[in-house]
């Protein structure tokens, strides 16, 4: 699987939410920094080439749908972050958030509870 650009990820987030959509419907989801119709269409074409989306033709329009689930991409992206920045160590990731994002004791206890419930 390939990493998505910011523009690609933004459109995938919308497509995951909508489940299937025409280019215009995706464009309507943008609340700010709305790109042009052709920009969205181009990004959808790139996503299709990368194997992230496919489409059905309905009349003269293409209705796009995701081929990769949000969960599967999230797993890939988080594994990438762990590998690139934290040497694959979850404890280094948690340590980073504890130090840089000022996690309080309640949040750390919540993390511990989550990990213990997954045993």
C-alpha cells in the first residue's frame, strides 16, 4: 500500500464517510478551502490508479467507492508513523505524547486500561 498525499487523504476521508459518491457530492463535503471540480476529479483518478478507489458508470457520471477500508489504511499509516519516528516502539510513541502533548495521569490510566482490556 502507498502513502496518501494530504489531498488524497482528505478526499478518502470524505469517501469513507459517504461510502459511495459522485465527484460533485465529494466537492459538496468541503466546508473550507474548496478545490475546483477538476481538482477533485483528478485526485479521484490518481486514487483509482493507486488502487484506493473504483467507480461505477451511471449515465455520463462516475460514482466512486473505496476499495481500501479506513481501518486498513489507518493501520498502515500508524505502522508507518511508528516505524519512521519511534523505531517501531509503542512505548516511545506514548512517551512522546506524555511529554509533548502533556498527557495527564487520567489519560495515561485510560491508555493502560485500554491495553489491559485487549489482553
